[in-house]
C-alpha cells in the first residue's frame, strides 16, 4: 500500500512538473516598460456644469444678468406681451438688476463692519451705485432710457463670463469676444445715457412723471458716478460735452442768448460737481 501511494504521488508530481514546464515554455516573455503602450488619460478640461458648480456666485450673477436682459426685451418689444404687462416687466428688470448689484457688492465687500471706513468704501463701489439706481426707479413711472444702462452692463458682463467658460465653442466665443472688445464704447454709451437722463427727469416734472425727491436722489447718483475711481467715463463725458458746447457757443452763428444760457448752465454744473482728486 505504501509503495502504491508513493508511485502515485511521484507520478502526479512528475505530471505537474511537466505541465508547469509546458506552460512556462508556451507563455510569452514579459513586455518591457518601453514596449508597453501608454494608457489613454481622460480629458483634463472640466465640463461646463463643473465650472458653473465651482463658481456658484458667478453662475447666479449670470442668471440675474440674463434675466435683466430678458425682462428689458420683453418691456421694449410689444410683440410678446400685452400693454398691461409692460409695467410688470419694467419692474422685474429693475429687481433683477438690484439682485445683480447686491450680489456683486457682496463679492467686493464680503464682511460687514459698523464703521465709518466701511461705509466710505461701500459708497465708492460701482455696485452700490447701481443698487441705488435700481431701487430709485422702482417706484417711478416707466421710462425706457432708465433700463439702457443696466441692460448694457448686463450684456457686457454676461458676454465676458460666457467667453471664459465656453472655450469649447470657438464660434460663439469669437462673437462674445467682439462685444467685450468694445467695452470702452459701451461704457461711454452708458455714461451718456446717465447724463441725458438728468434733464429728462427735470422736464418730466411738467408731465407728472417724476418729482423733486427723485431728481435730488438721481443727482446724488450722478455725483457718485462722477467721482468713481474705477469708472471714469462719466467724468470724461461731462468734460467732452462741455468742450463741445463751448465750441458751438464760440461760433458767430450762435445767438447771444443761447450762448449766455449755455455758459450759465456750465457754471451751475461746475458748482454742483463734486471735487475729485
């Protein structure tokens, strides 16, 4: 019995050694690291959804700016609304602009401090100016020119943000870049509208579309825009308009009473203008 078991075990061990030798001889040699093909890595560019999730505040700002543009178009274009809905879209456009300004102001000044320096820095921010602007005209009669500055800013900033995240769409990005490249002309256009709005508000008193409180508050808004350190276009437009009016008044064809009236208006505006450094 012992001999039979030994022979059987020896035969099985010999068979296993033979199978191991056969498998070793038939298996291919291992590849070197130089022969191993590189693994394909997934694309490192983040998706649009991931970018919006990473920049949540900017995404909310984009939505509020697009809402401002949409409501303004719905107010101006009478084809998609009834006459009774015009005031509703006008109010919604101003509210969307106020939300945008409040969020942007929160980005610029994240912490609240009950100090004089904090409020001084607060009123120097352009976002605070346009928050005041949007709230100021909420209670007034609808005027199309009121929506032009906030809508222009919404278009400019929306195109700037979309051009940053839509890098995978070069055709769309090229059109957005064309708009952002003309930001200087757009800001000059906004400043001109803000200046023209002041005499329109004064004239609107006679048709009961404005009041003295609105005019006084808008004058405060214009002084803040005039003294703005980040946006000098309002101050530049005032200077260019003054140069143009003085040039027209110096021509001999200009009547004398018009010349006196224009120089009196220039003198009054100079006295009301804030002192800038």
